[in-house]
């Protein structure tokens, strides 16, 4: 059932993906997290294979053995990367309260190719001297710093912008589309020139809007395993690229070309102005589907399965239209996927497949009509 529902989405990926385009996931984790999630190297490599991705940047989860200074989980990631046939590119994770400069120097000498900071998990801001030292090291070593900029954060834009502008040669990757402060960060950092944004976002509209604020050459593919998956995020990336009107070269850059240039050459491609205008045009029929379906995931993650089922039922109902017009094909594919997701949600091992189908359905509903902005 899952495979049947997935078929039209997989076929779309095959049509939209540029030939021989490298896919490089800029945001993945390995190890164990305090929240109970975990991911092993074979599991991650299997996910990459499912998406036709060659490489991924990897760093530790919020590991129970992180003290002191994330040394133990950093060493694990470095070892896993060495055993991966160059498929896993290791980043070290830092805790600003536990000698971050010394740990980053140690890890870079041992083979780390970047730095990961998580201001929510480590509960810090960007005003401390230790962050200036880390940013200065990243500048001199020519390695990127990936920063969690998603949900669960207080406003952090002011301190982060000030720090970034003091270090104009530091390459930053703001994770999750910088949704915690997307408007301020994309505006205030527009002149920095070396800030990237990854697309590991649950809501497609966050990614669509990013292309109105940031050059396509500064947006990179990322899926956030074990929380996200490369294959469905690849579908989202290709749908948004097509709706935005990216040419093949820009799409290749989004999927992996920009990150490959950064990691392999220490450089970034030249950028053009943002490709989209400020408006997002949606089909009315599909906007209703999107509205209901986009509430399913938050209800599941919030531990309210009854609400998730109710919203999923409403989304399925919205796909049943005797006069579908130009949306007929999309409504049929989405309706089948959401109906399958409803069945899978009731099965013991079906939740991940259900979320996959819901995610792809919202991506298609949000991108089906070309943007007129």
C-alpha cells in the first residue's frame, strides 16, 4: 500500500532531477539522543541510498555521553566517517560552556570538516567571548559552522547577526530555513555573502518563502535524519525548485553542488538575486488540502493522535471533488497518499511511512500551481 501510494511521487522525482546531479545532505546526525532517537551509520547510508545521495555532513545527536565537551560522541562520528568510504563528512558538535575552542581545535586536527552549534539544546546565546573565538577559528580554518535555527528558540537574530558580521569570512549554515527568525536573519545577513540556509523544514511554505529572500546559490539540501529523511526532502526540494523557476544549474547547486564546492574547494558559487517574488499562488482546492494535512504532523509529534486522524480525514475529504479542474491529477495522487497514510497510522510500524506520505502530499499541494510573484 505504501509503495503504491508513493509511486507517483517517485516518478516525479525521476522526471525533475537533473541527470547526474549530486545530492549532498548538509544536515544529518549519528549516535543516540536524550529524546530516545538514534541513528547508526548503516541506517544513514541506507537513507542516502534511497535518495540517490552520495554524501552527507554528519554530527552527533544530543548524546547522553556528551560531557565533557562532546568529546566522546565527536570521536565516534570521526571514526564512523573514516569508515564510510568518504561518504560521511564529519562535523564536531560543541558546547559553549565546556571548552568549545579547545574541542573544535582538537576535532579539526583529527579530521572534522565543520562545526555544529545547537543553541536550544545547549541553552546559549551568541553574545559570549567563546563564540567569537569559535567563529574566528572557523574563518582561519575555512570550515563552515552549522547552527540550529529552527523551532524552540527565543529570538536570537540580534546576537547572531552581530557575531556573524564581525566575522565576514566565516561560512554559516543556518539550519531549518532559519525559521526561528527567518525575516530578520535573511534581511540583516543579506550583505554577509557567506551565509547558507538549509531546507530541513517540515512545512513547505517555509522553503518556498526562503527563495524569495535568499539567492538560490545560498540555499542547500538537508533533511535532518533521524527526524527527517533524505528521499521525501528531495521531493520537496525538486518541487520548490520547479515552482521557483530554477534552471538546471541552480537546481544542481541546491541539491549538492554548492555544498560540494564548499567542502572540496573551500569556496562558494557566485550568487544572483532571489528568484521569486513576494507572493505565493496556491490552487484554492489544494490550499484546503494543504491546510488540513499540514496539521497532521504537529498533532502526531504533540502526542494527540486523535487530532491527527481528524485533520487527516478532513484533508482526504478535501481531495474528493467532482469538479477538480486542472487539479485532478494532483488531487488523485494526494488523496490516495493521504488515505494510505490514515491506514498506516493505525499500524504498529506504520507511523514513519504515514508521515512520509503526508509530507510529500503537503509539498505537492503547496507547489502545484506555478508562482506568479
